[in-house]
């Protein structure tokens, strides 16, 4: 659209302005979930460290069980955490899940296929070599890189780190973000609403989104609609933070004071982006600190954060692979296209296809709690029922 940036251009400009993370710290592995790994992790051990059984049962030699009903002497008992001795021919070892396989054994028969009587076991199944055995190093081989630098650590990642004995992980430090909202109409939950007032949902939404990305948030609250107050808030926000994030006041109306305030304290680009919702977005600097100003409408603020601010923050924190992965799903609705690129709130119904929230207004925040994610629809692209669309689940955006 004339005079507007397309989404990819706006994103490229934002990412180009994201100062790469460089400061690191060592944290306990159990406290590392949600952080960005700064130094790749290699294993010094095999996982599992020994061949072991994945079932409770009897370890034996396949050659000793030529037919179902073979009877073997139970010569030893091996629990997890203990090591047995060499398995003699014609014998079996009672073994429990996770216990190391005794030398000489080449299979495990699960206990449900066995009958025990007076120190012997009748094996009612002809085993195959390797049956119910987990081989040494089949999960992780010693020397292998198990976690790459730039990984945003999940619960599974920290579990893998623990499985190779890593007590500490080197991560990038948290991004420090100053957050405030502008608007004389805003009130905080718990306060009475004056005529014309609204409760400040953006403060809660954006803070939760920032903390979900591992940021340290300095919440400066609500700033009055005045240039002097906005300039003063910007100076406070720039002290000791890496990013200033605001909502509201980024247009060019008489009561939109963010643009002139940032220009007075630093430098600002005010963009009109060809997306719906979320057209106005400001990007610049207050001193050496990055500034992003989001629109005030709650859905516009939410969408521009997850689609544009999120990859900026992840890049600034040292993450690799900052863009969400889309799914190709079928639409169970029809809607006309828009000249702008649309991000439509939708969810997956019981049939596994997408249904659309009926009110796509930028002021209807309940659409974001109803939805499972966003349909990323190209400009001027009408959607007919049955079409395959590009769906971004919230699991990729939060």
C-alpha cells in the first residue's frame, strides 16, 4: 500500500536495530528454563552409560531359549543402580527397568511372558537379540553437542542438560525492558472508572509477554498525556535498561505525545505498517537505548508485540531461529481479503479445521483468549471455506 511499509520490511528494520547479546552468566541448570543458551553444551558421557533394560523381566541368552516353555535357573537379581555379574549359560537374571544388562545376556523377556517357580523361570516367549534393551549411548554419545548456542531453553532442554551431568549452564543475561503506557483515560484495575475512562489492559498483557520471554521488566505505570511527562518518563526508562516499550500515543494526533517526546530525547522513525490490526508502530532510540512504541488498541498492541517485538527481543537476547513456525490448515469459514496483510484470530475446532472469531476488531481482546493462534493472510487474499491457510499457533508466538 502506498506510503506503508510491508511486514517483512518493518521486521527487517527492527531486527537490524536489535543489538546482539554479549553479556553472559552461569546459572544452575534447574533455574535455566526460559533463558537463551550462550555456550553450546557437549556431553562428556554416553546416555545411557551402559546397556540396560527398558522392562521389568528376565535377562537371558537367546541361544538358551530355542522354544517357548524353556525353563532357566534364576541365578541373580539386578535392580536399577546395581551391576550384576557375568550371566552363565543356561541361567537368567531377574532384572528391573533401568538396570544394566549383565555381560553375556543379549535379550530381556518381560515378566508378563514368564512364570516363576522355586528359583526357576519358565520363558513362554522366544526372544530376539536386543529385545527390550536400550543400548549404551543410543540417546547421546560422549562428545556430541546436545544443546546449541542460541537455544531458548525449555523444560526438555534443561532435562537433557541434567542427563549429561551439567550442573550449570552459560546463558545470555536477561534483557532489561522499561514499560509504560500513555493516556489520561487509563485507570488501573481496582480503581473506580471516571467518565470516559478504561482499564489499562495493555500494561498487564505486555508485562506478561515480556516476562514470558525472560525479560526483566521495570514497570513505570501510566504516564499522563503531556509532552513534558512523557519526556521525563523516557529519561527514567533509559537509565539502566536495554529497551523502552510503550503502548499508545504513537500516532500524530494532538494528544499523541510519544513521537515528539522521543524525538526530543533521541531519534524516532514512525512507521505505518501495512498490517491489520496494528498499523502504527514507532522505533528509535532514547540515548543508546532502543525504543519501540506500540499502538494503544489492545489487539493491535498484542499482535504487533508477538509478530514484531518478540523476534526483536529474542534476537537481542542471543536466540537463534526467532521466527514462528507456521502450520498449513484448512479454513472452515469464508472472509473477504483486505488491502493489508491480516492477522486473524482463529482456533482449531473439533474437526481439526480453523474457525474464525466473529469480531476481528482491534479493540476486542477476548478474541485473543478465544483463539489458538493467528491466521497470517496475505494482502487482498480472500479466504473461501476449504482453503488452506497459514496458521501461527500461540505456542509459537508466546
